[in-house]
C-alpha cells in the first residue's frame, strides 16, 4: 500500500525539461537582453535554468561557444524585406531591418564589436549574402561590394550604438541640454558649433538614419558611374 502511494507521488512529480544547447543559448539571450552582455556568465545562465554552472559544459564548450550561439540565434530573427528590384530602396529596407534587430537586442552591438573572429552560422551569412547581392547588382565589383558592405555595416552599428547611448533624441530634456550648451558657448569662438548645435536637438532619429544611408548609397552610385 505504501509502495503504491509512493509510486503515485513519483509519477506526479513534474519532470525537468532536458538541458540542451538551444535552451542554454535562449537563457543567455534572455539574460543579455535584461541585464546586459557583462551579466552573461556560466553561473548566471545556470541560475536562469535552475542548474549548476558545471552542467552547462556537457552541452557547450565554453562561454564563447554560448555567445556564438546567441549571435546566430539573433540573426534568425532577421525579417527579410520583400525585394523590389531597386537596389537603393531594397538596401534602405534591409538597413532599417538591421537597425530594428539591433535595437531589439541592445547588447548585440557590444557583442559584435568585441568579436575577434568572423561571424559563423548560416543565419548570419544569409543576411550578409543578401546585402552583398544588392551591392553587386548596383554595379560594384566583388572587392568594392565587400568594402561597401563594411562601410554600411559600420554605419549601422555605430548609429545604433549612438542611438542607444541617447546622443540622439528630440525630447524636452535633450533640447534643454542643447540650449544650455549653446548659451555656454556664446563668445567662445566655436561659431560652427553654436550655429549647428540646435539642429542636433531637433533631429529625428529615423530621418537622421535615412540621411546617412542616402549619403552612403549616393556615394556607391557615384562610384559605379565613375568606374563606368
């Protein structure tokens, strides 16, 4: 009788979901999004999953292996825009999707900036292939397409980093700080700063992002025309 009761209680005990690399990566991404990249440690991931940190090593090599998985996991969320055949329009749409994805996972900017080796995984190369294809269809050689890709990627990564750092914005506090800076600089001789600084405060982040993209794309178009 006691044996039957104990067996019934055992059967009703909820079973823990098996630990896998995918679960570890998902947990690391949750920690990174909520607490920042520096918070992603083996111990913190283990606590997130309710396991000891050492048990993670049965499924991943080390923390770098996890972060590579996080990068790959984020790239799977890239929502490819429908291509129109106009390389500038399509390039702008893809650039906006990159910006959306980086803002969705703010610490990815830091994660990418601190990488010491090329990206890995089909998801990352898929987005890269689409972007390089657009640049080659614009008329760039393979070498120039690679260089333009680096320039465009650096702009997007830098812009989002600046955007997250609150260097852009048009809220009242931002505008007040710029007004105070203009007042303090009166008579300093920095006439160009005094003249242009107010426009930083009323800058719309979306418009500013498109402005930079247009500069890059016009440069690409001019370079292709010059080569032709």
